[in-house]
C-alpha cells in the first residue's frame, strides 16, 4: 500500500486533523495504551519517511539535545 498526501497537502509536510471526540477517547486511555500508541506512531512515521528525511530528523534531534 502506497501512502500519498492529499493534493492540497502536497509539499507541505505532514498534516493530520483530530476531532474533539477523538481527543476525548484518547484521554480515557491508560498510560500503557498511550505509550503503545506513541511507539506505533513512531514506527509508522519512520516507515513513511524517505532516507533523507530520516537523516534530517536524526540531525534535528541531535541538535536539540545539544541545546538542552
């Protein structure tokens, strides 16, 4: 399955809209469920990134760690 951005989001980066109902459901989750969601989301983002985006992301994290 190939993931393609919506035409209106092309060349604008990642965009996702969350409804108030989705937020309410998420707030009712346990800490374990939230941590699993974060891990799954991280894996998903890694899979859809290009090699160049992965390098850029890694460099940005290193830069942010040096500032802190």
